[in-house]
């Protein structure tokens, strides 16, 4: 069935879901249609606040997003949740798990919950997450929440697609235990110590520790002292304060009127402009990788070369050289 842009702009969910499927498709014949669709909707995007919610598995991200999403809806927002879970294609079950946990939000008419697509992911974040964000914005969602698993590259990718990066922490666990690499704290705009209901003294201690650790760090956003809040996704404690913090952040960035796009003078706008360049580079990398593996001359050699590398008769570096040569020759006119 054909994708109808006016239906997407009118917020038709079925059309939106279909458009997302098209955008995420890896079939070459869908690509042209997907790109045409993007061009058409791009002018209608950007009127939103994009939030990344990160933290180790079990930190409570899905539970938190459900509660925070509902709060945002009560405050007048339309919420879209995109789950980016690099483990989902391995465990299979976690997609269902996330959906089930966000059952209240999923069923709400002002929310749209999209689980992560299985496979087709480059470095954790789905290769089309950025484009999916634009689609849901065009459909009228003004608060975008990206759930991401707290590991390496996918964090950097998630930060590179959002305006506000929220890190969930557990009380009672040392930095090593939680795997807070310094790098992740460095990209955070706010830290929320979740599950404070379970152990308040530990939560407050964690908060104080994080605050002092952050005190000496240069914030990602200049002039913004990264707040550390404590609360609970299950009791809702701390969520109001988080909404206030998010609002303060928007104002701090020069984004005062959320009913329009961020003004060109705002830091939101500047951050997003830089993200457009990232988009281009992502598309280049994605296109090259797929083109490489689709190339007939590469494919004709790949299995043989792989076997040689595996049994030690060919160095990986030499193998790459061979395949690159084959690729170059294959792509000559
Ligand atoms: N007591 C308590 N339990 C929580 C809280 N937030 C999440 N949980 C529980 O922690 C477990 C993991 O939560 P989940 O949202 O799936 O974590 P995720 O892996 O980060 O998405 C679930 O059993 C939740 O019910 C909280 O604030 N307090
Ligand atoms: Mg989850």
C-alpha cells in the first residue's frame, strides 16, 4: 500500500507504522521511495524535544520511560518512544518485554511506542533511528524518547541524535559495578538515581558521589551544571522535578516556546545542525558497507578469503586488501 504523507501529518498511526517499516527496510527497491518520503516530511520535523534515556540493563529504563512518558502526556505532550536495544536481536524476548512493560503508555492515544527493529543495526542504534525520529515528529509527536542500552558506541550514537541525554543510575552500586565509564558521564545532561524507593540512604549517597564526580567535569553543554536527581520510576518520585529540569534545560538552550521549532539562535538548533552532518557521514558509511557486501566481485571471493583467514593461511590485513581490490575493480565502469 502506498504511503500517504497527509495521513502521516494528520497523525494516522497505521500509516506512520507503515512509513517506519519502509524507512527501516533494507531492500534496495524501497530506498528511493524512503528517501522521497523523507524529503517530503523533513520540513515538518523538528518541533520536539528529543530525550535519550540510557542506563545498564535493569536500571529501570523501560519502567521509567512509561512513567515519565505518562507525566509528559499529562503536561500536554504527545510522546513517541523508540527502543534501541542492540541485544534484542539476540535475546528475542526483550522486545516483547519492553512492549509489555510500557503497556499503559502503549495503549495511550497520545503515545506511540516502537520497539527496536530486529537486526539491521550498525553499532547498536538502528541504522534508521534518526529518520524514524523525524517521521514521528512529522506525525505530531513533540517529545521523543530514545531508550538505549548503556554500552559504548550506541551511547555516542544516541547522544548524537538527541537534545537531552539522561543517564539512569542505580543506588548502592559502585561505578565499576555499573560500568559508568567516564565517557558516559561526559555526555550526560542529567543523571537520575532510580529505585530510590528501595534504599533511600544509598540513593542519597550515590547522588552525592555523582554530584561531586560531576563537579569537576566539563559539562557537555557549556554553562549547564549537570543535575543529579534521585527518585523512582515505580512510585513516580522525582519525575516532576525531572520535567522541571528538562524545561529549564530547554530554556537554558534558548528553546522557550516548545510549540514551534527551536529558533536558529538556540543551542538546540546548533546541536541539530551538527547532527545533520553526522547523518550524512552515517549514510555514507552505511551505503559503502552495504554496497561492498552486495558487490558481485566481493561476494565471489568472500567465502574463500574467510576460510583462509580462519585457518590462518591468510592475514586479515591481506584479506581486506584483496577484497578492497576486488571491490574497486568490480565498481569500475
Ligand atoms: N523498586 C523499584 N523497582 C523498579 C524501579 N524501576 C524499575 N524497577 C524494576 O526493575 C526491573 C527492571 O526494569 P526495566 O524497566 O525493565 O529496566 P531496563 O532494563 O533498564 O529497561 C523491573 O522489574 C522493574 O519493575 C523503581 O524505581 N523502583
Ligand atoms: Mg528496557
